[in-house]
């Protein structure tokens, strides 16, 4: 498989692109590629470039491909803050599945907290995980990562919050889901969303949904819901035109 690398600078025309030291190390020490090896570069704005690595710090852009593997349905995962390992797994897998945005919010039962002095570092770490997942999965865009309050969440077209005792079952949601152009999925922390938060979300226009007869862990619930939306929505697996 040809390695894919994200380059934050705009790739607007053919030429030479400087790679980050970590990328050079990856190509040299991990993959043990030789000079002239083919690589794919993308800048997250759509499309990707076929390129040729020079064996050192740069790669030459060869041909642009207007390729996209983004779902035509816009998916937003609003995930309550959870333990670091779980959060990193969620960000990685949500990126692979195709989430356009990943919004983190502190819930009443969140054990994990993001101290103000640590927020920039933690978000940078999570963004790096999202970039790696996008490189591996073939995505041409990087999910937007943000930190927000529960009150700031908006359902856009269709908003869903997951709760094992919610009033709606997943199958009953299908008629509304089929016509939606964007879906926001809200997932609580390890202890789940409290009744006050559920009431607040309903007031904001979200619908409570249960995924099934079993209670899913927070790191399972959101990913299962993302996969379910993609599998059942008419445009879930279709790439953007």
C-alpha cells in the first residue's frame, strides 16, 4: 500500500513539498522506502496528490486526483469527556468511520476533566490521532475537533442522544433518519447522561434513542451509532460528488 501523508500547507500546484521530520523518519526507518518511492499527500481540503519522495526531506507532486471518500451525509459526534485512553480510541475510530466533526463536552458524570492549562495540549494530541486515522483510512479531510458546553450543542437537521432507557428505539428512528442530511450524535460519559441533561437535550431539539436491549459502554455506543447511521442511511456510504 502506498503511504498517505497529511501536509498542513495548501497543496495548490505541482512542485516540491517539505515533509515533517516525523514523516521522514516514518518513511525511512519504519517503512524503509528508497528514494523515488511513491507517496500520496493531502492537505485536508479535498482531493490528494500522487507524489514521489526524494529520499530526504521533500517530495515532488506529480498528479492531482480529485478523490474524495467523505460521506454525503454529514455526521457529528458529540462525545462527553471520558478517560484519556477511551477518548483517544473514540477519536481514532470516529475518524475512520467518517465523522465530519468531533465535539467534546463536559458532562455532569464525567470523571475526566480538561484543565484550562492542558486543553491546548490534549486537543493537539487528539488532532494528531485524527490525522493518523485519516491517513490510514484514505480520508481526504480531517475531522474538526472542538470543545463545547452541552447547552451549545444544536441538532442541525437530526439530533440524537443515546440512552439505554430512551423513549425511542433505533428502528423507530429510520423514517426520520432516511431524509436527514446531517446527524448529530450525543454520547454521555462512563456513567451516562443524567436526567437533567436528557431533559436539556430534548429542549434543544434532540431525540433520545436506545441502541438495543444491552447497555453499551461509552466508547462502544457512539461508534456503533455512527456505523449504524452509515449502514442504513441512503447516502451513508456514498462519497461526495
